[in-house]
C-alpha cells in the first residue's frame, strides 16, 4: 500500500477532518492512512455518517416501547401496526444538494429515503416532504420551490409511490439554506423484515443496480460543512436520480423480502460503498473484503478512491450464500438489473479493499464506527434571548379589523392552500389514500387489517428560534395532534434535526435544548423515536437557519370506520373548542404579518394537559361522537375555523360572547393566538352531552362556539365574511401575484 | 371473465387495476412485457406508469415490447384492449389509436379528481353508463394533452369515437377545469372497431367510495357485461 507521508490542509479539508482527528486516526492505526483510507475515515467520521456532534445528545431520546420492532440503528425504524404487520419509516434531509441543484437534490432525497425503507423489505406506501424556503414573495425562492417540487414529483410520480403529505414554511432564516426533508413509510409482514447485518464469513457480497460513476463524491462531507459562495461549484457533489431504475430495484427487493436466500440487504446512501459496506459488516460483527475492480463503472479511469466514495444512486448491497448467488442474480436479471459479486464477508472485523488484487485499504471497522471521535462543543445560551422573550406581543394595537386579519392570514404563504403544490404529486397511486393532502394528517388504509395509518410531518421553527426546547416539544405535540385529529393514536416518531454549525456554542446549545424538548414531549405522550437524521451546518456566510426540528409522526387506527376529517360535515352541528382558551401570540403567524417580528413568550405547553386533550379527542372519535375534528396550529382558532369551513364546503356562525365582548387586542389573541393543546371539532347537537362527558373525565375544557351551516363565516359582532371570499383568499396563498 | 393486466418494468397501476377488478368480483392475471402469451384473457388492460422509464417519449419504447406484438394481433382480431394513462400513450404510439399525448398545457404534472362526461354509451367500455353521465375520476399525468389534426378530430367526432370529455361538475364545458388542455377537452377515444379504448383518467382509482368515488367501476362493469353478452370478442392466445 502506498502510505500517505504528509497530509496537507487542503487534503484534510476535502475529507472534512481536523488535524487532531487525522493524528488520532494515525495513532489508532499505528501508521499513516493511505489515500483511500483517508477518504474512508473522513466519510465515516463526518457528521453525516458518524453523528460525531449529535450522538451523545441523541442517546437521550426514548426509543423503546411495546410497539417498537426496530429502533434507531437500522436503515429505518419499525413499529407494530397489528395483524402481524410492521410500519417501517424514516425521515432524512437533502438540504445541501437541494440548495445547489433543487431538482436533482430533492429527487435524490426522495430516492434515498425510499431505499432506506425497501432495503428492509417493506413496500413503500407513502412519501411526505417537509420543505423550508426564504420569503415566497422573492422570485429566487419561488424558483427553488418550483425546482424542489418538480424534483419530488419527478421521482415519486415515476416510481409510483404516493406523496400524501408534508408541510412548507417560508421564512427569512432559510434564504440561503433551503431545507428538504423527505419521509418514507412502508408496510411489511413482520416476519419478512430484512435486516442489514452481514453474517456468515465466506458469504458473497453483491452490488446491484446502477453502475458507479463519479457523481456525488464527497457528498457526505459536503453535507457536513457550511455553504458558501463557492458551493455552487460543488455541483459534482450532487447526485443525479433515475427513478425508473429505482422502481426496478424496489420491485426485486420487496419480492426478495423474507426469502431465505437473502442474508442481509443494505442500500447505498451517503458515502456510497464505504459506509454501506462498513455498516453492513459491523452490524453483523463481521468483516468485509471487496475488490473495486469488480464494480461496474459508468466511466473509465475511476480510481479506487472514487469508486469507494461515489454516491451514484439506485445501488444496493446484498449478502447471499455462495450457492444462492446465481439464482438471486437471476431475479435481478429479470428486471434488467445488473449485479456484481464484489467481495465476501469475513470474520476479521476489518474492511479490506483491493483494486485488482492490490491492497488499497485495510481498516478496523471499530475504528470507523465505534471510535468516531465525538465532538463536545461548548453550549452557550445566546445573549439577548431574555429581551426578545420579554416582549409583549399584545402591547401593539392590531393594524386591521379581525375579519381582514383572517383573510390576510389565509392568504399567507405559510397558511393558505397547498393545493398548487400537492396536485403536482401523485397522491393516490396504490389506491389506499383515504384522507388526501389538505387535512391534518394523511390517512392510508391498511387493507389486510381494516385499519389505517395516519402520517404527518411538523416543525414550526419560529417557536424554536427563541426557545428550542419548547419549540421541539411543540413540534412533537403538534405532529401528534395531527394524527389524533383523524382518529389515530400516535405510535412512533422519526425526526430530522436541521441546525446550523454546531461548532458555534449558540447552535450547540440550540441542538442540546431541542433534543431535550423532544425527549420530554415523547416521554409525556408515550411515543418512541425509532429513526432519524441530523443535518447540521445549515449556514451560509456565517448565518445559521433557525433551529428546525421536523417531526414525522405515525399514528395507528384500529378501525378505519372510526375515522374523522377536518371539514365541517353537516349543517346545524355544534362547533366545539376542545382544550383551553388562550391568546399566545409570541412567534405566531399573526405576529409575523402584523408586527414583522418574532418576539415574546413562546406558546405555553403543559405536557400533561396535552396528553389528556389528545386522549379525550381519540375517545370522542372512537365513540363516533365527532362530525369533524381539526388541530389548531398556525393562525390559531380563526384559521382553523376557516379551514374547516373550506374543507367542508359550508359556513359557520359563531355566537360565543367571549369574542364580541373582548377588547380588540384581546380579540386578536383569542382568535389568532397559537396556544397549544387544542382542537376545533363539530358534533351533532345530540352528541354534545357525550362529548362533554368524555372531556370531563379527562379534565379537559369544551366550549361551544356556534353552529355550522350557511355560506357565511361569521362571528357575531366581530366579522361576517362570505365563504367564497374566505375560500378564494386561502386558495391564492401560493399563487404568485 | 378474466382481465389481463400488462406489466412493464415501470408500470405502477397494475395492482390498482387488479384491486378494482377484485372489488367487482372478477379475475385478473398479470402479463409480463417480455412474454407473448395473453393467457386467454377477454380484455387486456395497459395500465398507468412509466413503462420503460419514458425517457425518450411516453410509450415510444413500450410499443416495441414483445407483449405488444400480441396485443396488436389481439386488437386486430377484435379483442378488447383498454389503455389507461400510460396505456393510452402506448396505444397512440402503437397506432392502435390516432393522435398523440403531449405535455400538459400547464407544463406541470396534475393529480386531481376531474369530471368526465360519457360521450357515447355505444362502446364495450361505457355501455353500463348513460350517454351524458358525469363521472368523478382522478387523473395523474404530466403528458395527457390529447392532440390530433383537425380532420382526425372531426372524424373522431363524426364517428362518435370520443368516449369521454373533461367537463365541469354539472356537465358543461370544462373551460379552465381541464387538467391538461386537451383539444376539444378529449379525455378518451375508441378505435374504429370500438374495441380499443384509450383514456388518460384512472377509473381504477375510482372503484371504492371510501377513496372518493366509485364511478370508475361502471367502466369495468361495462366490460364484464359486454363480454357476458357477446362471449369473447376475440380469442387471445392461451
């Protein structure tokens, strides 16, 4: 092997290692690493693969529970959804590539998360996307949005997996760092869950799917540094997707799930062959030997280094017994998929790479995975937070009458209709989409059990910007409320932590606080975290994004007949506020529109109350007492009312005197404050007593606000708007003026 | 009766079609793109998807599939062939139907429920509907804008071969409600022999009220009725 006698700063920068980390690696090895080894170590020790900053924090999250079949550590998490079935899911970021090349960045983000799910044998049944951009009013931001939406659609629509939900926020904080988080959900018989742990020294390692090219080299390390003006020159670090190829790969992998010929399956994602082979071998307590000369190439002249670090998409590693290799390869041939036997499983605990027989890399797997040098940056609560939190958002007189405020909120790109986006995604293929995009959570039928799974992503970073702990806890609760609103019990969380550069003490403080908030909320609601992803270094020219905790929530519904939707279903039903009356305007969408700031106390969150409200609502829906149910979120009660009217195609008349008697500033707080732990429901008048009985048992308030019906959206003495006017405002939010 | 559902590597409506047929209580069998065997089916469905990736032009490669040779023969001898979405695109490329499907006028993919007016019940695919009936059926495509030269369009109209048109909910002209800007709002057409139907919307996605609409099932029901009445339109190779 040719050793690496001296290493330059430029070489270290290329693999994103510090000189200390390099020295540590050399010391552990007892020699200097070769060029290939340096690349392998850099990738495996990157934040993206090695979680060197976030690992100690993530260890605090609750990850177990009676339904958990697979917690963090595999390609995706899995929970029991009854009937012998598992729901397999994960969320992952593709932020940096999407900022540089929105279409391919987003498309390959979708491709990557799909592979994480079908590598476990599960057929993907749903995709969701959580997106963040700078202000919608700016053409450059809309260009990014358009490219990202086209990329998500281009991949998902072609492969035939429905995109059923997600969210989009626009905020100054994402001007230079858009966020693209993609979540995939699959379903499989529990007995067929396929693990990615190599076993049986002597077994063969098959590389299947696309040929290997130079695309995406250093993608993992690219994702672990800040963006700057030169970042657009890193376009070669962005991969190019081929959804048709992935469709073929998916069909074969799903068909092979549970097949005794398959010892293990592992997809190739960040850091390509390097991380997939290392993780595959290490999980099984084995070693691995590969010859890169056996890897089919897309282009000539690729070095061993390039083959090991390529992030070419649509590739998969399989471990099979030697006697089964030919028959497994034949399964791939049927779909015109190429496969190469590139190596063998060993018992050495080492990753040995040769190039046509010549050794280029020989590293202990423990060094690459267990011995990732963890970083423990200083945490520092940013100065000035107390001043910002001390602002009273109720102090300023409202600039508009309440009716106009409501229309302005509905027209806000953060609140209004997402239809211009979701109609570009196939959200129905598979014929199981019961609640389509636009409601609280998507609801998918699980045909084999008569039940369903409810899916949602959520994460309001405005709350987290001033109080990351509260903000993260709210994200968990809000995502849980979304699935509860359709009648499903929250059963599992996947999370994506999008933060700035953690080497800054303020950012590390945010990260640490946010994980704590997630922990508290997950414990309070009894929902384990089964998978997740961390995206740090979302900075450009030293400016960091607001801390953005995106929660992907999976809910389980025993009986699809016991479901609920957000639209008012009948005329003459009683409109009910379930949960507390509140007027938390700090961090609200109203505050952004009316005051142009994000200041003041964050919405109060009482986790015990949250748990009780959710339990009460689930019980009301299960008892068949609610005609509609909608979570209160951005824009508060006012926006929730308008949305339930729009979705149900009928108006509402509110008569509650609390509003008509309130002073203007209090009225704004009551109507548009974003207080937590609340639902807007409707029920037949004969069912109201039943609703109250359940609420009382859970010590939850229920307040009757008015009656559904008609074509006006009115609040006695406050506003009286036409339903058509309200619908138009909402529909126009994402239509550029 | 037995439906055959073509499966190209990029097909994704195959299982949805099989479920719709199952809901109706009938049998279906998958037909692999590399095979010539039509397994003795009474009606071949070419379902939605991206056949071979559709990198060149939708359906342009699929028309050369081994399976399509058998489908051509089957259609020529009067067999029922039903192209849905990508299947319609393939049928046009294969010249089993006139015209072409081009990029949506919006230049964007569209997935949404649309209203279809049945323009003729005089086809084996629509006989269980009344002419003028309005059906709720979803579309999901990026290239569904039907185009043809004026004389072809006139001939299609004169021969009552326009099977479906995009309309507003009340059955009036679609106007802005057209999902793709098709000429004369055409959503589906039949062949001269009326035994080949191509349509962009997905009736298999409208087979259960739970999912929003059961209207699509009437088309599957029509085929069952037609076959029951007439027996096999043609014998596909066993």
